[in-house]
C-alpha cells in the first residue's frame, strides 16, 4: 500500500494534446513538450499519481507498460472533459476487502457519509457574512437534518432528506449568481457547467484513491448497484463536493467567471474551447490542494472497513480543518 509520505510526493500530470502538447518517455522519465518542442515538464514516473490526457492521442504499449509498472492510471478525456476511457491499475488481488464489500448490508456508513456532507455544507453557509432571514431558516433546517440522519432506517428516506438538504444549500450558496437550480449534465447555465466539471475532476481523483486499495468501485454503500455506475466513488465524493462549491463561489466573487466565455447552443451552455484550460487550471488547483485530505480519508476508510470498526472510527472531512491548512 502507498504510504502517506510517499503519496505527498505524487503528482497528477495533465496534458492538452489539442494544444499541440506532446509527451514521450526517456528511460523512466515522462517528458512533456509544447507545440514548439520546448520541454514544459520532465518528471520521473515514480512521482506520478495519475496521467490525464485531454484531446486525441496515440496510446502506445510503452505508455501502458509504464502505467502498470509505476501504478498510475491513465484518463483519456475529450476536449470537453468527457471521459473517453480509463486505463486503471487497481489492487485487484485484495479479495478479503471485496468479500467484506459484497457481504456488507448496513446503512450506518451511508448515514455517516451524508451527515459529513451536510456538515460541510453548513460550514460553507455559515461563512456567508450577511445572513438574511431565508439563509438563517435554511441553516436551522439543515442542522435539524444533520441531527435526524441517524434516525433513518430506509435508504430511500435518507436519499430524500439528502436531496432536500442539498437543494436548500444550492439555493442559498449560489442564490446571488443567477442560480436556476442544480441540473447535472443539463448545462442550463455557466455555474452548472462548472459544477459538472469540478465534480468530475473530484470523481477522477476519488476513483484513483480507491483503486490504490483494491476496492470494487462499483459496490457502494449509499449509492446502490446501477449498471456501469461506479457507486463507491459516488459515495466517497460526497463529503468533498464542498471543495468545488467553495472554489466556484470564490471565482465568481473574483470575477473569474464570465458569461462571454460560454457558448449557448439549443439552450445549453458550453465553455469555449479557448477558455477551457483557464477554467480547468483553477478548478484543478482547488481540488489538488486537498489531495492529501482525500488520500488520508480513503486510507482511514479502508482501515475502518477492512477491520469492521464501529462507525465512530470512520473518517470525517472538515473543510475548515484540512491537512493542507495545518
């Protein structure tokens, strides 16, 4: 298993082939050059946590061989950051872990995850300086939901409550940003486009972490079986969504989000290609800033799950008390 000191030295490499960037290998070093053949990055494969390739490329056996040797996954993404495919290197041999996954039938871990998500949403709402009456009412309701999480006995009840709580959060957090409601993948406004992007990047990182330990990422505890859905990744992303929410609000307040950077086609918004790298950069930087928190959370989750610990031994992520701020 990857240790924390080793993990701290790892990096995610993002290559934009659509901008003429090229990559090659020299011995066990990755070399990335721009369209003018100027080297913009050279690093040893030992330091790579993942390789994200945005745009078309030719995948060679040498690249796949190094991915296996150094245990870093390769994510192939379209220019719109839609996942085309993943070449992954999970720890497939951890059969004891997977046996426990398949036999687990409880709801305690799901409730723990949902409670943690609501806690971070409350933290963000409390950070709003000017609190109108609607915000105060929403905070009180969400605090009550947080307290009630442990009382639910059916998954559908938990899902319903979490959905109501999230709608309250979104309406208050994005209320001053011409918010029209959260509609995943509907692209109804620039904020929804950016939420889709940020949550997707977060998803890739969480998937990467889970694969380090050999989880079956299709077997979730909150998100249940659904064909081809990586339900466990959906689960572990929940407490960390606040990272993306916090960054988008900050970017809006700093005028980093401009409606002119988006095209509208058939009522849907699309980030202009020329602006994609700029938005990708600050979204990824915000997420990578918390990569140690996500690693430690996943590590602690694995240890608690494999040892079948009590729910109080499972990890909690607090955006105000993260490792990177220590």
